């Protein structure tokens, strides 16, 4: 399989790429909509790179799913994808094998195959939501149905803020970009993007700084739980909030080191914004036996 298409469906943006030997030959990035827009983007890419058809397509999505059937289930973040059978839909159009996986687990696969290539690590995507993927002994840990590694939904405070998953006090409800925006409204009196909140915290505004400090502490705590459990050699971060890593990173690492005896190396992804796309494109070659 040489001519691969990777599809990384994000809460905000979708990235589709034509990939050969770990190189993205061409890509399309557009606001997330539905299956029709993904098909259009794939068709345009095939034309651009001169492929009649792909050898296989891999798709990563931030949603509960039936990985075996290729079906996205009750996805609160992805209204156009609820109940969509991605595998059937794309297979009919492009007449090649199609595979679907959790987006953060795909990103971990991308990092394993094309990025840092460590044998034991946790990949964390920190953006609107918080996702995670585990690599242990050189293999992605998919779990019983493909949803393993959901660090964003580790409960840190049972009486904490309500999470979009329905539970209280998940890491995502404390430190996710969307949750930080909601909490800014309560604490700073204004709805701010996570980026704006970080900028205010940098200037030392007390309300903003306390929200960012508690988000970073919560992230460090969740990482410490995982570190004690798995003894990873690395923790690798990607996602939009890592654009402010110079400010957030040291706070997260301090939290982690305070709460864990295991001291994994903490780094940013080597693959930048393409990590999910490259991981999705690697899925056809590394699809688990569930
Ligand atoms: Zn949750």
C-alpha cells in the first residue's frame, strides 16, 4: 500500500492528505462539515497528485465509534457525523479499503511510525477538547473497542464542572480549550478564547492566571496518574494550546513532577499539525485486531 489518503476530522477543522512513505504530498484543510465535503476533498487531492484511486483510506475522528463497523456514534462535537458509516460511505465512492479510528489514537500511531518513534509513550492532544493515545511496547493500545487512552475524561474532581461527556470534573472540563472559555466567562466576566486567556495570564491578570494555573495543575495531575500506571519514557503533546507551550509547558511539567515518581521526558509532536493526518494514513497498515 503506497498511495494512502489520511483524513483527520477535528472538532473545528478537517485535514485530508495524500500520503506516500510518510510524506504528505498534498493536503486540504477546511471547516469540519460532513461526509460529502470529505469526498470532495479526496477527489480533488487524487486529481492533484495524479492518482486514479488510493490504495487505502484511514480516517481519525474525535467521537465514540464502532471501529469494526466504521460507524461514528452519538458525536456531540460532530453534528454532521452522528450515525454516519464512514467506512461504507468512502468505500463505495473510492473502491478501496477504508479504516476508522479514534483521532488521538491515530495521532499516537502517527508519532510512533513517523515522529519520535519511542516505544512507550503517551500522546496528548490539547485543544478544544483533550484526547490521548497510549503506545506501550511499540504498539498502540486501542482498548476493547478502540477508545483507550481518553485522558481528557479522567475524573479529577467529582464535584467539579460538568463535562460535555455528562460526568463532572473531567480533565477536559477543567483544562480543555472550550471549558477554559466557559470558565473565563464565570471568573473574568468575559467569554475568551483559550489563547486570549493565556495572553491575559502572561500579563499577570489574577483571574486569568488562576484559571490557567489550575488547568496546568490538572493536566499535570492526570499525566501523573498515567505515568505511575504505565511508566512511559515520553509524554508527547500536540494540539492548538501547545502554541503557548513556552508558558503552559513548565507549569504542566512542574505539576507532573510534583505528583509522579516517574519522570518521563515531555516534548511536543515532531509532526506539527500533520500528526493526526499522518496517523490516520498509517491506520490501514496498522489496523488492530479487535
Ligand atoms: Zn468528560
